[in-house]
């Protein structure tokens, strides 16, 4: 008499476990993690024989079990739409029938595990979240346990069968949930790498622009310094000529004209320096705008690293690697913020020096205008040439003092601009390394 004929008989004749020992089963697992799961549940070959012995019950009620699963899933409108988009409910039902019957086939090997992973990937693709899968699977489990209780009359057999059914169903869920976790980790890794690449590209682009801008600013400051030194040189020469005019009164008029010409030159240099200072102010504003962009990128990096850390924490043991990477990205964001603070301080110092330069230039211009006025009065009355020359000489001395102060301020601006350029290069290097 076959096993199927036995289970078709009366309940008094059914002895499910009597024939379980005669079942041929196979356990052939190469994956250590899968074997560990079985060992932790104490899943034995005898358990698998009991599982195979009740396969006819599963076959008899397979339509009911599959309906229990998908009736739960189809209550979620979103999942229903996703299923219709990627497949059909009927196709998924047929697939699940085969899948569920094979679960009780008495064979657990790499092919068995592979099919579970593929089913999990399919569910993941259609948007079936683990919580929904667990809920639907729980309904199937409840239905199956109820069917077994109705089919098996012996209490000792019921206890044994229910125990191994719970084992195989738990084993199934563990494999599927592990596949879910792998899919989530791969998705998280792709998103993290994409975000990291985007951030790196943005930081590289901004840092390159910042380096170019600081180089332009440095060139403008160097030009300003050169003009100031030329003006200071001219002022020194004017002072020497004014002294000589005292000694050579007969050449006073010619010297006075020369002085007048050079004072005009100082006026020209002063106007040029004011223009350059204004350009320097514009460059500082542009640097501030770029720094603001870098600040936003650093904040985005910090937020990305925090999100990655949260996701890694959710992933548990599998997320440790991402937690380390997230911490490194967060350090990079903090280093970027520190560099930005240093650059802001340097720009603030540069702006202070700019104001000082403008003040000094205004003083220079006022002083030059005084010198020009004095020279004009001297031309009107050569009889007062000596007095006028002395006044002019005094004026030139004051100009020279202001020029020396201006040279000192511009030197400090040169140092500050060099520091800004160095910080910009360091930011660029950090972006390339990251």
C-alpha cells in the first residue's frame, strides 16, 4: 500500500510517523552560514524525513495555502500595482505552489537555497517589504498548522509534526530574510558610492575654482604691491629733489615743475591703487560665495554620513563596514569645515587690511592734493620759492610715511592671500584623496 493510500484511509489507520523513517532525504549544503542556521535550530535528517512524510497534505491543500499568502499581499494596493507591473498574480501563484511543495520534498541542497534567494529577490523587486512578507507568511503558517491538526489524530504525532513544520518554515523565512538583507545592503552600497562620487566631484570642482580665484587675487595683490613700491620710490625721489631745491634756489623753478610732474604721477598711481583695491574687494566677495558653496557641500556630506551610519546601524553586523566608511566621510566633512573656518578668518583679515589700504590711499591722495596746491601757489610767487619748497618737502615726507605704512599693509595682504591659496590647494587635495 502506498503512502498516499494510507493517508486517504480513516484517521484511526493513519500513522504519519510510522513511515517517516523510510523516507529518502538529502541534506547537501556547501554554504557554512546556511548550515549554521540548521545547526542552531537542531534541524536533523530525521526532521526532514517527517517533513517529507506530510508532503501529501501540502499538495492536497496547496491552493488554500497559496491563496492565504497572496490574499494578504493583495490587500496592499501598492503591492498589487507592482505585481501587475512586473508580472501577474496567477504566474506568481503557480511559482509559489511549486516553491512550497518543494519545501516539503525532503531535499535541502544548494539548488534549494538558490531558489529561496531568487524568490526573495523577486519579492524585493516588486516592493514586498520584509514586514509584509512576514505577515503573509504567518497567515500561511497558521493555515498549515491548522490543516495538520485536522489531518493528524494522534497527539504525540501532532506535537512532533508541528515542531518540524515550524522548523522548516522558520528555516525558509531565515533564508528569505537574509536575501532581503543582501539586496538592501547592495542598494545601500550603490547609493552610498553614488553620493560619495557626487560629493567628490562637487568638492573637486569648487576647490579648483577656489584655487583659480585665489591665484587671480594673489596676482592682483602683487600688482598692487608693485605699484605701491613704485609710488614710494617716486615719493622718495621727490623728497630728495625738494631738499636739493633748498640748496639750489636758482634752479628752484625747474625743480618745482619736476616736483609738480611727479606729484601728478603719484596721483595717477593712487587712482590705480584704489582701482586694484576695489578689485581685491570683489575677489574677496567671490571667495566668500565659493566658501558658502563649500559649506553647503560639507553639511550635505555630514548629513550623508549620518544617514549612512543610521542605515549601517540598522543593518547590524553586516553594516559595520559601512559605519567605518561613514565615519571617514564624516571626518572629511569636519576637516572641510575647519578649512572653511580658516579661510573665512583669512578673508576677514584681508578685508581689514583692505580698509586700512583704502584709508591710507585716501590720506595719500589728500596729501598729494595738498602738495599740488602748494606747488601751484609757489608758481604764482617765485619770491616765496624757498618757503614753498620747504612746505612741499614737508608734504612729501608725510606722503613717504603714509606710503611706508601702505607697503606694510599690502605685505600683510600678500601673506593673507598666500594663506588663502594654500588652504584652497589643501581643500582640492582633500577632495581628490576623498
